[in-house]
C-alpha cells in the first residue's frame, strides 16, 4: 500500500482519488535501474520559487522525464540529487506520498537510532528525517542510505494538485514567513482575519468554504500561497442562481476584448480550467478595482469554436462558466449557442434571469461550429464572430496566468503601433507533449 501525508494547511486541487492513483503509478516507475522514492504532489513544472526560504527554486528541467500512466494522466520523474531547495526535499509531510513499507522502514531506523523524540512534532519529524536521509545518502552509514540510494528518483504531477495556504501559524517549531496574497473579504460574512486560526475555523464551520475553483485558475510559482478565497458552501443549483443566461446579445455593449478558443478535444477537465482561467481575469479586475472606475475587460466576449468536438468538452466549459458566475452578484453571463439555431431565431423566451440584478461585469460566450475540420479553419471562422479588434488566443488545453489579459490589453492600448503581443509559457501537459 501507499501512505500520503497531509497537513491542515493543504488544499487539494484535485480529488484525493486522482492524487492517489497518480502517486501509485509514479511510485512504480523506474529509470536507469533506480526507483521512485516519493511523489511530491505539491510540486509541478511551474514551481520556481520557495516562499518559505524566499529564494529561487527552479525545476531541474534537464533531469525531468515524462512517464505516461494512463490516458490523460502522467508524471515527471527526476533524480532528486540534482534538484535545489523545494526540488531536493525527499521527505515531505505536505502532500508527500510513499510506499507504506518505506515509511515503516524510516520509522524503524529512527527507533533503532534512539531518536524517537523527533516524532513528537510533525515539523521536527519532517526536518530531522530530511537531514538523516540527505546525510545517509552521502555516507551510507545506516540502512536509510541504502534506501535513498536505491530509490534516487522523485516524481511530480504535470499540473497543480495541491497548494499550501500559508496564511497563519499554529506552531512554534518553524518560523517561516507567512505568504502574502489576495484576501477575498468583500462581504460582511467574509470580514474575518484569516491569520487568526480560531476565527478562521468558525468561518469555515459556517456557510463558507474555500473557493477551490479560484485557486485552480491561478498559476502559482510557489507551493505556499497567501491567497484566501471563500465562497458560499450552499450547493449550486444552476436553475436558481444569479447567473444571467440569454439567448440574444446584450444591447449597446461594446466589447473590450474577444477571446478565441477552438475546441477539438479537451480533455473535459482541462477545457473547463481553460475557460475558468479566462473568466477569472475579469473577476480579479472586479475584486481589485474601485467601483467608480471603468473596467478594462468588460464586456468580454469568449468565442468557442466547435471543431468536431465529440468528448463533451464544450458542454463542460459552459457548465463551469455558469457554476463560476453563480457565486457572484456582479457579473452577467450571456451564452449564445449559434450551433443549434440561427441568430435571428433567438427570442425572449430564451431569457433566464432569476434575480434581475444589475451587474458591473459582462461576459458573452458565443458557441459556433466550424464549417471545415482543422484548427486553421476553426480560427478563421471564429475570427468572423469576434466583435473586438483585439483578439486573445487560447487553446482548450491552455490556462491563462493571473492578470495575463489585462496586462496585454493595457500594453496594446498604450502602444497602438504594436499589432501582436505574446507571452511566456509554462508546460504542464497531461500527455507529455
């Protein structure tokens, strides 16, 4: 069997079952006669900074090798001796996964060395175990050296599985700095200082929960984060929400940005993350801007081009969009499916506005079908449906980093002589591509 260690500040971004399945497959991998010792679920290829030590912690990219486990699921393996800081940390209680027999092996060695006192506190246990493993891997004086030498590989997921919400401190063994981040504190119900553990527990025991979808859409470069995002824990009912879903376009809305997304295959969960990451650009602007100021990203249009998609990705994208906006009272969402009926056939019977509220932000999603197969045809057809001169490109397996669109739009508006603006990228493919 396998053993996963989790601390109370770990926030799982994927179901525990997915993490364990991936970990079990990773621990069975080998390379050049060496085996995987640990699966580090809090790392991924985008992690390049250690928040707890305040130093750069770049991934050992030249050492990383992709290993497919099953369709749409794979891991990267690397020799941890070539890692630095976060990437050279063989024993981790924040999301580390190990073979159960290896954990027992470590505990037995601690007992044999007469070091049982280090088990009195999780932080002491983690720190001292890493010291022992790293020292013994060099000197080979006791049996732990054989273990870490024979199993010299670590494995990580291809995309974020877990973050550590470093917003308060409940122990006195480690004095690492707390992470700074955004505090979603917009309503009276959320008016709580998250650095106070007692108040935080009272809040989470009530009608609030951490907004996992929002954490998913932010591309963090460190495992430890300071963001504190809450949402209502009431189950979402898409038929009774604050979402405004219309079968015709809003009147007198000049689109500020069109986002063009061709979709052939997702997979569905990745496609959902893609559109959520786009919508979060406007939500972040709403949360950070003064209400008196004009929004740069609203109204926003998202054009989804159906390029013979048959895996349900487009339906998953629209469901995720509705679910995300249902927790907000400041966004109107318009979904226009041009695939099933011509534009002039849409009428007022297609209007579903359960609250009739006035909103600041507007997102329009246009679903269209490409007349010919292939991404080139899909893009050319989708451009015809874009209502703004400025078009942002996305694929259904891309995730936009926080503030990507507003940064690019501000640059384009300030430099009209510039026609194309690109970005840097971080590879996190689930298929190893």
